[in-house]
């Protein structure tokens, strides 16, 4: 079985981000308040941060593959959701089911309930039931390595959907393929890009004066990657600072403890003017309400990562969230099914094109009730599959 993972280094957009970031936030050791002889003029600084804001709005987005392929028949697919209680898991899971059913495959959902034990149980149930394909949504191989080893030993085709294979942490690859999102970019780099774009938006919105409360998702492999991309970009801005860090685990979400933890962190950081939340699904689950209840919503610039329609409505209604690193979540689900189709056919997996672009109330917000879907990916996939 062919396996293709592209790890070709940082793409051109990251170079552009870095270049503009240095221009916008380059450091100066001289006191510009006492004389006009040092540093960039205020107008130049403002223009540079606005350029950086434009980088965030443009992001990086590809196109679905157009190379034709014929889906195999009578395929039994299992999709393992990281946790149906949050939209960031349930939305791509539903998209995987939708795409599988579009090609005539059976598609069974198993809810991992935000727990590695639940994820592993789901994979083992799929193997026991004779599944042909397993697609784990938002789950890294390293989180449940043994169940994935058992799936591989049983001849089950595992295709990633937003997670990384075990070789990302130095182990042996156990999946048939990760989903290849953007040309020349690994899974790690794609999460770093999300963090960078969030930082670009905050730097631009605060004119290079972001004082940030940074939430870090500690459970998944990609959580620190996202944080790393964000922190590296903020560090290029001389007037910006991460003044508080709040570590968050799935258990905080499951127990309902997260909103209170977040409220306490906000209270302890009165100088914060910016907030980065890695997972959009947390916002409608209590964090947006906490922002509003703090009485500081008007002074805070709040941006999240991966989200759904619920986040778009919070942005539209000034409900405690101002922006999101827009990601076409259903496109990713369809892309994982396309990858599975090509792997089963013995073909090379293709880049799916599902990228990122910052969305706020003035830029790129979709019509009310609609998710962020910049291209008609469903029609493109159905044409490529001949269905």
C-alpha cells in the first residue's frame, strides 16, 4: 500500500509572514518617546502592522484535487470522533459520514468522548467489526498507538483527519496516510501556520501592542505545535507580550471546569487586551459567555482556532469572540475520504487544499447560519469521483 507524507519545509506564506512581522514589530533599544531620531515613524509602524493583518486575512488556501479516481465498492468505514460534545469534533465527523455515503460506502460513527481510552476502544471495535477503513478525527496516532498497531496488523486502512501519524514523534508510521492539506506542508507545519495567522491578526488589530492571554491545549500532539507557531510569531513583535498562559486539557471540558478556569485567568490578568483560544469549540461551551460576563468584551481582541458555524454567529453578534482562524471543517472530512479512496486504489494520496484564513466581522464572514466554505469542495470531489 502506497503511503505519501510530504514534509518539505516552511512554505512561501510563512516566509511572507515572517518578513512582514519583522517589519511591523522589529525591536529597538532606543527610547523613541524622548527624541524623534530612533525607531520607525508611527505611520510606518501602523502601515506595517496593517500589512501583517492582511497576511492573516489572505491566509493560505488551496483547491480540492481534480485527478479522477473511482471509489471501491462495498467499503465499511468507521469514523472515530474525538468527542461529539464539541463542534470541532462533531462537524468533521459528520462530513466524513456525508462523503462516505456519497460514494455508497457504509459509515459508522464511534464517539471517543474526548478520552484516549474511548478513542482506543472505538478503534478496537472497528477492527473487531471487520472495518475496511478507519478515519480518526482530531486524534493523533501517538495518543493510542497500540490500538492503531492492532488495526494495521489486521489490515485495516487508517487515514488521518486532522491528526499526525506516529512517525511525527519518532515512531514507526502506522497509518496508510495522513490527510495532506497544503502543498509542501506537514501536519506539524499546518498547525504552526494556524498559530502564526492568529498572532498576525492580534498584532495587526493592536497595532503591535498585543498583551495576550494564551490558552494552550495540552492533550493532543498538535496543541503544542499550534502554541509554538503562535508564540514564535508574537515574539517577533517588540511591543507584544504573552502575559498569561492557561493550560487546558480535555478533562477541563468534560467536567465543565474550563469556563471558571478561564474567568479566573482573565481576572488575574487585568492588562490583557488579546486572547488566543486554540479550539473554537470551547467558545460556545462557556468561554464566550465568560468574556461577556467579564465586562471587558469591548477591550479584548478574542480569536480562536478551529471552529464551526457557532463561532461565526458569536463573531456576527458580538458575543464574546471577534475572529477565528477560518478552516473549512467539512472540506477536511471530505478530503480524508478522498485520501482513503486513493489509498484503497493503490494510488498516491493527493494534497486536498483545505487551508486557513482569518475571518472576522469585516472580513470573510459567511452568511448567517453558514459555515466557512470558500470553495464548492463537494461538487469538486463528486466530479473527481464520478458520482
